[in-house]
């Protein structure tokens, strides 16, 4: 029931490291909290006449990719556009999962491991364009990587599970960025 790849990836990390249910709950809350913010931003692009059932449908399908194409769209957001984007994305994700699981069962282990890099490539494809255009995004990305490295090598922080380190880095970097670069009120065009 977790539509987000970041939430799934973070969850698998906690499971692989035999993390606690508490870590899983906190990590999923923090990793997926951005979707609450994304949904709030997208709600400003909906007509005041948009029915609650459509708002809920759109909110269910909000992911990084859907948010990115929806927020970039000029003018008010039509629920049909959102449903089309969600349907295309979900079909691709499910189809890709089925294809990947099937291929993973027949491909050599070395090839399967090499294909694991694709997830990182997707994250880079999402992060690089806004980081090139907006300095705060670039600083947030670099700060996140730097703090994650510090957490990996610093003796006191290294003893934390990977899930707790992800939580720590996310909260600290997001908090600092929110203070340094608050987003003002913007009206939909």
C-alpha cells in the first residue's frame, strides 16, 4: 500500500537491518511527510469547485514524479489530467515490477546486482534538474550527502541503525532548509 519508491526503499533498508517497528513507523512518517506538503501545494492548483472525491483521488496518487509534472503545468489542474498521469505511472510501475521480478528470476546474479543501480539513476534524474535551477535545492542535496557521510563515520552516530541515520539526516537538512529558505505564498496561474 506504499506507492512511494523512497518509502519502499527506506522500508526495505529497515527490514534488511532487522530494524524495529518504531524505526519503520518513524522513517515512513518522515519520508512520506513530503506528500502531505505536495498535496497541500497541489490543492492550490485545483478549482474551488473540485469535489472532495477528486481531491482524495489525486492525493492518493501524489508521488515525486506526479507532483513534478502537475506543479509545472500552467493554470488550474484538471482531475482528469491527474488521473491520466497516475494511471500511466502506476501501469508503468506495476509492469516494470512484474518484468523486473521475472527477469531477475532468470538473469545471472551479477546482472541483477548491476541493475540495482537503476534506482539511484532515477533519484538522480529527479534531483539534478531542480538542483541545477535552484541553489537551495543544490545546497540541500549536498548537505544531505555531507551529513549522511558524517553520520556514517562519526563514532556516536555510526552506532545508530541506518534507518535512524536516514531519519536524522532528513529532519536536520529539511529543518535547516525550511528556516533558511521558507516558501512564500504563491497563487496558481
